[in-house]
């Protein structure tokens, strides 16, 4: 799994398009897919924060947090835009961050309110996909994909 900055160092174009779509509404927004206790998929809206080279989310006590605590695999998809069909999605594992200094840095970068019971998770990247459409309804789109499975780990 890669930290966001390591992913961006290997594929700046996909990472840049991903951040553009995640933060297109001014705040980082995505739908987060997790796996529930019966191995069924579950979708949740989340706020993402880009800070110090990482991509993070704060989670309230909730089913999505219980899902990640039980099984850290996740897949977020950026919110859709009203004027474009462009997409960004990725897969990886969510790592609970308990370091107080990191927590404070990410809180400082967040544009939403964070409470003491919100746990911080870093979204580590295993693969990412960006799809671009020149016009609404275009098929097929232009894809940019990246996966860590075929690459050597960063040094």
C-alpha cells in the first residue's frame, strides 16, 4: 500500500485528476465502499482531507468505522459533478492513525469540524482509476489507471 504522496510520485497525472475530482466542491467528498460483518458491500459518504502528503478521513462512531476496524479494505469514489461525467475511484486499506501530532496537522488542514470522538484514518492507495469524458454521455471514456501490484514498493 502507498501513501498518497508515493502514489502521486509514481503517477502524478492520475493523482492530480483524483484530487481535482475529490475537491471539486471545495471540500473533499467521496462515497466510501466498505465491507460489513456479513461480507456485503456498504456505501457511505465521507469527507477527505489532503494533508502532509497523505489522504485522510475522520470517522464518527458509525457502521463505516466498525467496518474499517474489522476489515480495513475500502474503495472511495469521488462525488459526481453536475457538468461532467468524469470519475475518480481507488482501492486500498485504511490505517487508523493514533499519533497526536499527525491528528493535529490533519485537523488544521480540514475545512470541517472535527470532534474528539472522530477517529483519523489514512487512506493508503493500492490502485486508482480516473476516467475522463470529453462530453456528457461519451463512451468509452479515456482511462488513466494505476496499480501498485505491478510496481516495486517506494524506497
